[in-house]
């Protein structure tokens, strides 16, 4: 009985550890929040949209493939574009913002995808790096984007939300800590199981 309880506790603790690891790194969200100030100038503080730009909150583009978002930021975008059933064609469109580092672009897009009621997988710096070749090309139009009805590109771009944080150098120490805790708990569990 004691061994059963020990195993059960061990399983529960391991579950908690893995669920925690699947969350978005708060440090990434903080970098994203700061970078978002620039987007907010046009898209609004809560991504609600303004006269200068369509909304990001609830936008099907934001919830769609990460590739679209990365390319929009690297090349800019000009309308017309339909967002939440309304067509926008704002003079000048959106200028490219390619000067930010890969990590900053990944962070701001992750922030947008995880804020204002949006809930889409994080964007990795490696995905931004892979699209750097887009920089300097003309502003995108909707025809250049992957139709957001197709879910597949998003899934391909971010195959595993759960271990996505492993790519980020900063979150590595957290994994070490979680690993040590899990190993310690496993040890205690085994010890409890043996000494029944
Ligand atoms: C100078 C104003 C401006 C800034 C700053 C800006 N955008 Fe935009 N953005 C636009 C406009 C305008 C459009 C729509 C194109 C059009 O109407 O011509 C757009 C469209 C978009 C779209 C696709 C449509 C939608 O609403 O989902 C995304 C995604 C987007 N922007 C993300 C961002 C992000 C992320 C940032 C910050 C890194 C940002 N934008 C900064 C003006 C801006």
C-alpha cells in the first residue's frame, strides 16, 4: 500500500513538473511585452485595433501559421486584408520591422499569440532565423500569405509546444532544476517503495 501511494505521489509530482515546463517562459513574455509597445502604437495597447491598424486580438492571422506573422514583421504588409470579417486597406500599410533580433521578434509574436484572449503556440527564434532571407523584399500582400484556413503550416512550424522552450538558451537552467527535482523525487519514491 505504501509503495502504491509513493508511486502515485511520484506520478502526480512528475505530471506537475511537465505541465509547468510546457508553459511559456515568463522571461520571453516580458521581452515580448516590451517589444509590443511599438506594435501597440498602431494596433492598440490591447491589440484591439485603431484607425492606423486592424486588431490583433482575435485575429485569424495571429492564430494561424507562425510563418505569416514572421514574414509580416520582416517585410511589412499592405492591404487590402480581411481581419475578423472586416476589410482593411490602410494607406502605407505596415512597414517592416526587421531590425529586431530573432529572439525579440519571436518573443513579440509569442506575446501577441498569448495575449488579448489569443491562444496560439509560441514562436521560436530559430523559425525567425530561418526566414531572414525575406528581409529587404517588398511589402507582402494577402496573396503572399498562407491562407489562415489551413492549419497545417502552424502545426509544422511549431510541432511541439511542450518542449519548445528547450530551444531557448535562457530556459535551459529551469529544465536542469526540474530534472534534478524529478530525479530526487524518483529516488525518494524508489526508496519508499523498497522500504515497505
Ligand atoms: C505603423 C503602424 C503599424 C505598426 C507599428 C505595426 N503594424 Fe501591423 N499592421 C499595420 C497595418 C496598417 C496593417 C494592415 C495592412 C493594411 O491595412 O494595409 C497591419 C497588419 C498586421 C497583421 C495582419 C492583420 C491582423 O490584424 O492580424 C499582423 C499580424 C500585424 N500587423 C502584426 C504586427 C506586429 C506584431 C507589430 C509589432 C512588431 C506590428 N504589426 C506593428 C500597421 C502597423
